[in-house]
């Protein structure tokens, strides 16, 4: 199937730059509607941001694990004895066309990819999976939705989606907080509805040795909550597009109180 903008369908080898430029609401931007329409509008109309070091490393981890054949030339390794304050260091830095990482990060890339590939369950799930799958689908209202899935496969007779997440702590308690803080429940629900799959797995891998891995399947109640937020945000988005009004926070005076954890301090 040949890709064309505003076309519904699933595309397995669509260039990432083409995907990003294609019309459609993605989950990263949609989550901003939960903060306010003004924040969504600002992000949509802002110039491209310069990726942070954490964003660069996360992108490289995905490439190392999912598309290792594309990893060569994706980064430059800073020599350990080089100082970017020196003339030579500045010249070397400015001559690089790929993101610069240090030797420790380069080693971590290899070890993380090896850990995932050799993990009994993660390796099996990803072994025959389609990687970096782009999907476009319209709501009944006509709004185009889009998503780019890390991996899509059949696992235990279920159509399964997989998302690799780098994290500081992959333990259940810590990663549950990460899911809440970064809206991963909304992401899981969005991708499941977009693809029409029945299962969504997070492969959480720590960014530092021993690069421990945990695989999580979000419970149905959490996915339902994420779906509820997505539908509410999409309805709000369509209303804003219709009216041309992109409001910020509530204009009036609101009563506010300390969060629950602060109220408990000293008890």
C-alpha cells in the first residue's frame, strides 16, 4: 500500500520524517489537551525543539533494539580525553552531523540491546515482530489519528503491541508511578484503539547497569481510564477546532489546598 497524506491504513516501512509530517493527531500532543487547549495549540504551532540528551539516548535505544541495521552513523562517540572547551574539541564537536554521546552511553546502548534480545520473554515477543509500524485511522467525526508503534506481533494468539521504555527504575512500584506521571495509560489505550489489537506490553529497561528489564501488561481498569481521557480530550479538541477558541486555565478564582502527601507531613 502506497502512503499518501490523509490516507487511512497501516504502513510498515514508512520513513519517520514522512510520518511526523503527515496530518493526524498523535498521543503525545493529545495528552496536552488534558492540561489545556492553549498548551496543545502552543505545541502544535511551536518550532521543532532541540532534542535533550535524554531524548537522544532514548531514540538511540529504540534504534539499537528495533532497527539495529540503521544504528551505524546515528551517533558520534566523544573521545574520553577531549575537552569541548579547547579549540580542537570545539572543532570536532562542530564538525559532527550526528548526535554526540559519550563512551559510557555507547556501551549502554549495546548492553541494553543485548539484554532485551537475550531476555527469554522480551526476545521471543520481538523476534518476529514488525518494527516501527505507522497507523492512520479516522474517528467517526472525521478527525485523523496517527501513531507509530515500536513493535506489532502475534503473541500467544493475541495481536500484541509493544513499547520499549527506558527508565531509571523498572521495579513495579516505580514504573507504576512513571505510567501515571507520563500518561502511559493514555498511550496504551490510544494505540490499542488505533490498531485494533487486544494486548499492549511495556518493556521497561533501566538506563544504568545492570540494565534490568521488566515486562508489564497494564490492567483493563487503567486502560479504560486512559481511553476515557483520550475520548474526552479528542471531543474537546474537535470543539476547539470548530469554535477556533483555545482556552487556557479557568479564568475565575479557584480554591486550592495542599496535596494529600503534604497534609500528612508531621502526622
